[in-house]
C-alpha cells in the first residue's frame, strides 16, 4: 500500500511540474509578446515627429521620445531628470500654473500652446496635449503623459492671415467675398458702409444666409451684366480678371477698378471669389477735368491758328463774294439794257450766284467747325478728306510764301479712327510749322504730306519740309509745352497736337533726321478693319 501511495504522490508531483512548466512557457510567451508590443510602441514613439514624453508630478522628464533631438536639439537621455518647467518661457509657465483661460483644461486633460526652450537657447512654439494619471485608490498624481508638436509654422501662417485680415478690414477698398450662388458672404468695413450693411463680429451660419447680400445688390445692372457674361467666365478659366465696373452707392453709381480672383488651394471652397474694388471716382473726375482742360487749350490753339489764318479766311471769303458781285453786276447791266427782256436770260447769272453763296456758306461752316469748342470723339473718317480740308486752310499762306504744298495720298487707304476737327488741327499745326521752318531757309521750296498703310490696322502720315531741321539738343523736348523754336511762338502747337493724337488712340513722333536735312513729323492712327475674305 505504501508503494502505491508513493507512486500516486509521484504522479501528482509530476503533473504539478508539468503544469508549472506549461505556466512558465505561457508566461515566457506572454512576456515575449509584451516585449514585442513594448518594442512596437517604442518604435512608434521614436518614429513620430511629435515629442512623446512622460513627466513626474514636479514636471521632471521620465521619458522622452527620439523626436526631442529634431525638435529641441536634445538627445532623449539628456532630458531625463530635467524639469520641463525650467524650459518653459516664463510668461507661458505662469499661464500654465495659474490655469489661464487660454489653456484648455478638463478632468485631467489639458491642451496648451506655449514656447519651449531648445538646447541652443531659442524658443520653439509647442502645442501640447497632456493627460494626468492618478492612483485610483488615493487620487494621488502618478505621472503626466504629453504629446507635443512644433506649431511655429502654423502660428506664423495664422498671424500672417490675421495681419492680412486686419489690412482687408481697414482698407478703403471695397472687398467682397462671393460664393458660387452669387451671395456675398463677407464684406469689409468699407464695403459695408458703401452698401449700408451693419457689421457683425461672428454671425451664425443662419444669420449669414439670411443677411447675405446678393451680387445684384452691390453692382449696377450694367456692371452686373458684365460680371455674369464676361468676368465670371474669365475667372473660371484664367483665375483672375481686372477692369472697370460700377457699384451701387447711397448717392448713385460708384466707378471702381475691380480685381476678381478665384479661391484656389487645398482648403479653398469651390466657386468662391474675392472682389477687390477701388473707388476711382476722383480719378474719373480728374480725367474728365483734364479732358475739359485739354479741350479748352485745343480750342484756344484753334483760335490762335485761326488768327494766323486770317488772311486765308479773307481770301476764302473774298473769292465767292467777288464772284457774286460780278454775276450780280452782269445781271443788273442786262436788266438796264433790256428791262422788258425775258427773265430766262437771268437764269445763268442767278445760278452762278447761288453756287457761290453755297460755296461761301460751306467755307464759313468749315471755319466755324474748326474753331468750335468740343470733345475729341474718334470715329471712322476718310483721311484724304481731312487732308484736303487742312490744305485748303493753309493754301493761301503757302502761295503767299511761294512754297509748294504737295499732298498726294493713295486711293486705297482705309478709313482711320479719328476726330476730323482734331486731326485737321494737328495737320494745320504741322503744315504751318513746316511753312515757318521753310520761309527763311534757301532751297526750302516744298512741303510734302504723304500717307501709307503701315500695318494691318495702322495708317501712317508724314509731313516733311526742307528747312534747317531740328537740332539734336531739342529733339527730346520738341513736344514739351511752351517749348518753341521760334522767338514769337507760344510752344503749344506741337504739345497740343501730340495730346490730340494720343486722345485719338494714335501717336505723333519726330522722325529720325535724314541725310537730306529738314524735319519730318510722323503720325500713326488706327485703321478701320477691312472686310473679311469671302469663303470659297
């Protein structure tokens, strides 16, 4: 029996040993798994760009991940035993210890954005999310787990956006932000004042939708049509557009120079646009005043030119008046010779008198049109007709001076965009200048006016004389106001001619000096487009 009992005890011991060995193997396997998991979490901690750290209750580092080296310049082991509070910026540490409202804190979880000193002494902006761990039984603080990331670039970008937002809000330009449904969901203070909209700090979404302006409330009907038909398609295709529009103001339309841009980028909402509008009312008024001033100066110049042409005017009037007198005398003599003669015999002299009266009326209308005050309104005109009219005004002076005026224009010239009176004034000024330059100069017996088509949409005319030419020192300031090569000249003719040509969309230049001497002024004007070629 004793032997049987010993064998039973032995079996139990063997079973117990086997169980212990199984438990040991399971424990070793569990420890291996824990070690593998620990190594995995360690790898995760060391692989992340965020700094993962654990701290004692006094802020001492108990653990720091490998990111400490990249973010702060410290090796992780250098931070062990160092109090994190010693590396805080003093102002930010005070906020942490006093639980400033700027720090989110709730039930052991808090978040703070602060400055943390790196190894080289400069401060890094950190955003840290922390969690306290306490003893469940006593509530005693055991340690603090933290995840910190460098937010310096983000804060710099936010500060940059904030600065831009303040600039947008304070600028006098009218800044609008438009969504895809033509709702103006944001406007700066200047735009709110213009459109009489109250400002709100942060309106709710429903308030924004209820109070949002529509595009048609901000722009005049004409500009709204341009926005919808031209601007929005152009912005959708090219990303931006700029041009002149008109906004609705409390006292009527406000002319603005507008820049419209699409919002593009990873966080941009589709179809959202920015509209920056600069009030150009004062500029428009100044331009209008300048145009009126230029018109007054041009009118005065025409009056002065008319004074210079007084002898030509007398000649123009004298010829038809003399012819009228001759025909009238002839008719009276015929009546005196035969009072009872047939009336039909007077038909010819009366017709000639009528023709001369019409010619005289045409000359007077031409002179009145030339000296009349008015704005420059370019339109398609025949250059040849304007040249003939200018030559007629100057013909008497040229004949008196014994200087030939050659004006030969090809018949194939297209019409040009010009104001006929302004262009005639330019031609008269240039012709009279050429005449004055030719008078005292021996051999200067001819002034030539020619024209040709110099491009698909350009016509060029030139007026050349054989006088002494323009000295090199004066060529750069030849079009300057009050600069004259003649002692008795006012120096306004060329300056006004230059301005008139620019007002008509053309230009006037002094051509380079040639070997034959004299001066040549060249003007270019936009030509009327020719007919499209017919399809075959």
